[in-house]
C-alpha cells in the first residue's frame, strides 16, 4: 500500500510556485484607478460661475494690504518712483541711449509693466498657500486665487500710471499716436504674467522652498529685463532680439511700449510675435499644470 502511494506521488508533475502578480492584492484594479480628465470648456465655465468670488478676494486683499497705513494706495506709486530715482542716479552715468527722452520717463514707463509682472507672480505664487483656510473648507476653482492677485496688481498698475501722466507734463514729453497699440502689448503681458503665476502657485504648494527663492529670482530678472537700459543692449542682432523676446516676453512688451509711446515708431513685430507665442504657451502649460496638481492641493497643503 505504501509502495502504491509513493508511486502515484512520483507520477504527478512537479508543482512550482506561481510568480507574484505585478498588481498587489491590496491595490485597486487598474481599470478603477482615478484619472483626472481636464476639459477646458467646462473649467472655464466653472471659473466664470465663481467670478464674483474673484472680485471679493481681490477687494479683501486690497483692503488688507493698505489697512492702517497713512499713505494707503499711494504706495503703488512710491515703489516705482523710488526705483526710478535709484536708476536715474546710477544709470545716467553710463550714458544710456534713450533717443532724447528724459531718463526718468524712459525708466518709469518700463517699470509699470515690470511692477505688474512682479506683483502678479509674487502675489499669485503665494495666493494658494495664503488661502489654505478657504481651500480646505470651501470648494471653488483654485485658480481664482492667482487671478485675484492679478486683479490687485492691475489696480496698483492703474494707480502708478497716474505718475507717468505727471512726468509727461513736467518733462514736456507727448505720447505719440502709436500709443493706441498699447492694449495689444498689455494683453500679452497679462497672458504671460498669469501663466507664470499659475505655474508658481501650483508648484509652491508642493515645493515650499520656492517661497524663499521667488524674491531672489524676481530680483535677478529685474536686471535681466531692459528696465533701466534699452532693449538693444541685450539684443544686438535680429536673431538675438527674437530669442531674447521668446525667453523674456516682458522685455518685448517694454520695448514695444517705448517705441510706440515715447518714440512714435512701430514695434519690432517679429520679436513681439515670438514673445506673444511664448506667452500663450506659458499660459496653456500653466493652466494645465495647475489643473493637474489641483486635486492634491488640499491634501498636501
């Protein structure tokens, strides 16, 4: 009997352990994994439904910024004025080519778009982290926070532009008819600023070191942008002008404003087109990146 049992076991094929499945038993099946699908049309419609919240946040932050200050919104003019004074004292010794325009007007006109860009990126970059109490309690499209920061920067820019009008009267500089093209340049500036703000605000939630690096980066970009000097100093050839504009659209906007408002010339359309293309790509990438990372903002923050 024992011999028959041993013989039957020997006749059976040897069983080997089956390899483990690539998907662990504790994990959900791949077909039920969550995948975030971004529909641009639906996202824009949802953002439009929360437009009143954008203005409410902008009004709240604007009042909080100048609360209990003596000068209030005048600080929006003081900052570019002090920078213009500093640039005038330093860069006039280097004989910056201004095409006969008084240097304070030359520099202040460039500081207006730069200040808008800097304020939008710095304020918008910190906007999500600064509103975590709302993010964790109330549902809303998270991109309303960078957009509200852009609205605040717009108000400050309008206030600071009043000084430019005073400088025109004092120096006798008269804007040319080509100034009518300025809204086109401002639109490109808004698109680029919002795109960068979306990228920074979404990234800063997951990479908090960026909070400390952002002011340094903006300070370095100030000197890499033709605010205190002319555009031609960095773009000595047509190829360099196109590359410089594509890498730094703010530079192309400043050059276009100077040429049209101060010099009465047509802007350099090819470099400006490169800047506009970059701005559109940055906004598209920034919005897609923001919506991709939006789902984990409340959990990670």
